[in-house]
């Protein structure tokens, strides 16, 4: 899977999540479906490389306070940015930091928060709108990027939904999701992340309590899928009812994105 990673200087977790086989033996094209962390720290060389990739649109899943605190340095005029502030509260701290402030900072508490978050993400009206926009843009053709802050949770669910819509099997969907742990060297980055969080929270943090929040676990995505199935009966029902991607739209996407 490491060939899917695009090696930037300061853009993290940027990778191509196409190239997988579908259940009927077709193959999703490469160079159209990209996922990433935010672009607030992009270097000039990163920006030049991104500009050369002919990416047509970017869906930014972050809330307004996240975009204000760490504004993207990319994209420029040639790539359209889509975001949504509908229902955003305008709080100064993102929810995961608020959760840390209110937590006993045990790994169990952090893992419990993340599991609960994954159950909520698929039904967040602001994110539903952005997932709809993502699929709508994919239907128009051209390469796109979907991202949030770390490119793993909100983005991970969006990418999983995309692969399910393209008829990629569940095992592969989960493998693509879990690859974030290999794509981002968490052990190497932990001291810097911990220092930044402690600065914002004015509180000492236990690295062991942070790990369940900064990496991904298959149990999180299972929690999201289970919530979708409990509420809508199946992922495909959810895609049709909530995201507006029914059988006709899925077939059109496969035609555009399958080799």
C-alpha cells in the first residue's frame, strides 16, 4: 500500500485511495481519488507539486474554527474548495480537545470518546452535506481530494463510503482505512503533537491516552458502520437516503472511475 502515499515535505497522510478491485473484478482507477490531512503546513515545494497534479476540487470537512486556526495554504485558484459551516457553533476549541479537557485522560476514556464520535459522524447534517458534495463532484469527473484535520476520521468515513459506493469489498475498505496508522509515523510525531495539544489546553497529557485519538482502530469504523446499519438497514440504504447516491448514481460513478 505504500505506493499509494504521495511523499510531500509537510503535507501528511496524502494518498491515492483508488486502485482497488471491485467485487465484480473491475478496478478503480488511480489518480482520481485522494485523501489527506490539512494543508496548513504545506511548503512551497508541496504547493508546486499539488498544483501539477491537476486536481479539480477539494472538499474540506473541517469546522470553521479549525480552518481559522490552521488555514490551508493550498489550493489556489485552479482547484475549487468546498466547505460547509452550516450548524457550526464557532467554539474556540474543536470537540476532541474539549473531550480531553473533560476526560480523566485514560486510554479507555479516549477510546470511548472516539467510538462515540464515529457513531455520530455519519448523521452530522454538516458532514452529510459535504459528503453529498464530494459524491456530486466525483460524478462530474476530474480528480478530487477529501480531507479534514488529520485525514483519518471524518475523512476515513467519507473514503469508506466512497469505496462501498464503488462496490469494493468490506475487507478492502477496512484495510484502506487502517493504513493511516502506517501512513503517519505516530511514534515519531507524538512529541510534537502532544506539545501542541498541551499548549492549547494548558494541561499535561499522557501519550498513552492520546494514542487512541491520534491513530485509527478498526473498531471505530465498525462503530460507524453498525450505527448506519442500525439506522438505515444497510450502507447502501444510507448512501441513497442520506447522501443521494442510489443505484443509478453508483453505476454512473463506477463507469467514470473503473478501469
